[in-house]
C-alpha cells in the first residue's frame, strides 16, 4: 500500500472530523471545508503551516516522536488512531520491518499446546485469528458458532469476506452495519501495522471490487482496537445470542489474537451456548456416523 497516500488520506480524514468548537477555536462564518483548516491544526500542534502541509502530503519520514505526539493531540486521536499514526510513521522511516509480524505460510497450523488451550474452553466459542480476520484455529464451539462462515467455501474461513460477500452474514449479525464498521476498522488497523502483507492487499482489493459497502467504509480510514465488548448474533440453530468477548494478543505468535466469547451467567444467552454445544456434539456424532 502507498504509504504517502495512506498518510495523506488518514490525516485529511481526521482533520475533517474535528469542528472548531471541539478544538476550542472560533468557528467563523466562511468555512469552505469540513472540520479544521490546515493552519489551525498547525497552530494546535505548534508547527508551521508549511511543515504541517508537508506532513499532510504524506511525508512522515524522519518526523520526531514529539511532533507525532503533538499532531495526535491536535487531531484529538484516540488510542487506536494514535497507534495507527505511529505505524504509518514507522513505515515511512522503513523501521516497520523491525516490528512487523513474521510471515506465515498459508498452511500455518496451531501447535499442539495452543489447540489444547482452545479445546479446554468448553463454555464458549474460542478461536485464533490474524489481522486479516482469517480463522486459523478454533475449539469445537467456535466451529459450530461460525458454521455459516464455514458453510460456503468461497468465504475461505475469513470473517471479513463472510461479512461483505455472503448474504448469510445479514442474518448472523443483527447489527450488520456496526459489525461491518468493526470489520473494516480491524483491517485498516492491520494495514497500518503490517503494510507489506500481500494477503491483506489481495483481500482488500477483492472486497473493494465486489462490495460497495466495504469500499465506502475503507475510504473512511477509521481504525480501532478490538479487545473487549459485547455483540449480538443470530445463530440458525439456537437463535439470538448476546455475547461478551475478550481479545488477547498472543505473545508467542505476534500478530495473532485469541478471542473468547461468553454469556452472562444465568442468562438466556448462557442457555443458548449450552444448546449450541449440544447441537455441535450431535452434529459431530452424525458426521462421524456418516463417514463410517
């Protein structure tokens, strides 16, 4: 991905999101652009207008950490946006190669102890994904939970491809628009963190070509951390589920995330997960008998 274009579009989009009032500046009556002017961002960051204009053209190479921090404050970046800006700066300097997750082959497989950990989680779906949203390893309940994802070979066990190209995602995600925003934000974050990932380039190109919903969201340059929260789902076998999740970065496998879903104890959704586990066990038994 073109680093200068990424920087230019990211800074421009962040500047457009901040009103003068939010920045503590007078709004005035003759504004031809949304958000702040370049001169206002420069003043807030305590740099010259010429220097900020250079940055917004995409030239982050050699920019000091102090200037990057000042820019993040001026643009009121959240933690995810600030990290994205730093990743873009590292790429511009060529230093991203030092922290880039090591390349994995398409045949990457969870080592035995990791699969044991996943299998030890029996009360909720547990899975490992990469920044491209490929499902790399699962426990039995996650495989049953994402049965729609695995049902179509064209999804290639990829949550983003399922989200935007498979009509079944509209049923699976009751809050489809929100889920779509999250999916694109994860991919955009990964693009800043690992800009040389050919698999990610190919995925973004495919989704941009085939999905207007994806293309519009990708152009917004929104990023986010996706570590904890609650989501709603509708599973075709057990119905509605409201599940809390925790995403854990894996120290032994940089770039991969272990995610576990669970339900509030004593809730109907906890019962729904028990039904899902029973359904999964029954389906596995029938499959084994059919194979025999």
